[in-house]
C-alpha cells in the first residue's frame, strides 16, 4: 500500500438497505479520517466502474449493505479493477447473501440451522407451507426488510407486500433470545444479547433506543462458548474475510440444543453503536482502529 493511501468509501447505493448503508458509510468516513487516511466517498449507481476509475483509490472500504454491495457483485468488479477491498470476497459474499444456500453449507459444517423452504410467494400466501409458528422472509435481503411472523395457531398465511420477491423463504420460528457474535480476522470477539420488546424488526434494529445490547451477554458459559465457536466455524465455512457477524436465536429452555444459527452477515452494520463495532470496542479496538485494521486487511485475489 502507498504510504498515504486514498480510501474510497462505498456507501448508499440502490439497494433496499440504502439508508442503513448511508449511516454506516458516514461514520466510517469520519473514523477513517480520524485514523489519518485520505478519504473520498462514492455513492454508486450504474456508472460505478467509471466512478471508481475517476476516484482511483488505493483501497475501497465497502460500506454497502444488501444487493449489489453485499452479494459479490461489487466485489467482482473490484477484482476486475484490481482494487483491494474490505470484507469478504466474491464467493463468500454471494453465498452468505443467499440464506438458503448458505444454510446448506453451514449445516454440512455441522452447525445448527432452522428448517426452511424456498417457495413461490403465491404459495406462501395461499396456504401454510410449514406448521405455524414460522416466518416468511426474502431469501436475500437484510436489515429485517420484509420479515413476517406467523404465530402459532394462526388460521391464515400472511398477505405479503408487493415489494416481496417472487420466491420467499419460509422458515420454522426459532423462539428465544437474540444473540450475535462478530468475527474479526477469523477470531470471534464476544457475544451480545439483544433485548427488544417483542419482534426484532427494522425499527427496533435501527431506531435509537429500539433495542438494548447486553455485552457481554449474561448467558451460561457453555452457550457463550458455543456462540464463539459456531461463529468462527460459520465464518470459515463460508470463506469469509475481515469482519463478519453471525446471528443466533437461543431458546434457553432447551439448553445447547436451543441454540440456532440464523444467518451470517458479511457486511454487518458499521456505525460506532452497531453490534460488531460495539464488540470490537469491548475487546479494546476503537472504531477508528477497527476501520484502520479493515483498510490494512483489504485485498483482492487477482
Ligand atoms: N426463523 C426465525 N425465528 C425467529 N425469528 C426470526 C426468524 N427469522 C428471522 N427472525 C427475526 O427477524 C430478524 C431478521 O431476520 P434475518 O434472517 O436475520 O434477516 P435479515 O437479513 O433481514 O437480518 C432476526 O434478527 C430475528 O429477530
Ligand atoms: Mg439478520
């Protein structure tokens, strides 16, 4: 890397998680400046290749979330352009973004995941595809965009919004607490217990005060250790790089058998109060130091 590298932060973009990415990106820009880097911002659109060529950065800091930015697409472009970038590469990003396919890989690695099916949305609206309780959600969106809960005893399947994709994931409801573990450079950081009133939806995730984070989680050592172990194994099984975050549900009535891996996020939220940066800070790595580490870790395969 040049002694005074220019870092381009990719933020915003056209995905349904644009707003989340704009706030992650703005915070990363601040932190990277505080860490002493020269920084430029790119809000990508169809001209992304030209936007990158014009900025000519030494490193891309990818603060995009959702489709295009988290699914291997932008990673592939950066490989072509030979620009080192943060987070996971093409294959891991594409795999993690597809919840059903990543679950197949995670299950093959011996990790506990919930039973699920991919069905046409019309079928999910016409009849129960699984015995309630279950959830219906997009297979490849993040930030709880379009997660429907069908309660136990519900008569009718859910009416889905028009914005839901043609095919949806129907997944057995995993009761219990919401736990999460970030992995940095292959090593799990800690476990956070996310407390919300009721359903952990988009609003609860991103509204200030929408949820409360208990860090480190006050859970039995056996469960704590399992979260660290599962998150590291999930990161490795999907071939992730840099920072990732693995989300769990834990049904305490069932002990270790009640711990289920919900998904792996290859582009976790990156504001200072987001889950992964909060875990890094808990482990002694400040937000600017975390961002600096990610720039130094950036790479591309070609
Ligand atoms: N099978 C499930 N059982 C219980 N809660 C779920 C289930 N699937 C999703 N949720 C809830 O919805 C949230 C978002 O779902 P998730 O699969 O992580 O998608 P996203 O990519 O939107 O984060 C989870 O954090 C959890 O609170
Ligand atoms: Mg999630």
